[in-house]
C-alpha cells in the first residue's frame, strides 16, 4: 500500500528512508494518474519491507513538487539514500517500474 506523504513528512518518509522509495507525484483530477495508481499500489504490496512506495498530491504539496521540478504528472521519482536515482514520467507498463526499482535494491 502506498502511503500519503506531505511537504512536512517528505524528508522523514523519503529522504531518510533506509530502503529505496518510489514517489508517485499525482493529482485527483489527473486521468493518467488514476491509470498508474493501482500499479504503484501493487508494487508497494509486492515489495513489502524491501522498498517503500509513497504518493504526493501535487495540489496539496506544491513545495515538494516544485523542489523536484515536477511539471507533468504522473511523475515517479526513485530515491535511494536520499537522492533521486531514477525518474519516470507518464504511464508505463508495470515491468518498466519494477526494473527501475530492482536496480536500486
């Protein structure tokens, strides 16, 4: 299950994470976000404690979105050791996301 992260919890939940993190930048009104959302949730369930999957609502947490230059959604950032290690913009097949995450494990 993907956890909701806010501007105020981003550092603790993502940057200080001991495991790789996928951050899904999304918005309620975004059609493609609704398409990839269930895939992101699935990955979160499958990876359990090996990785963390979180979601950032860009409408309510624009500081974090601006900090990372999010201009299009959905955008998924892959973090390892507090740094952006990879990025995916738009809807892609699940195996593309899994491959990027596996590279960080």
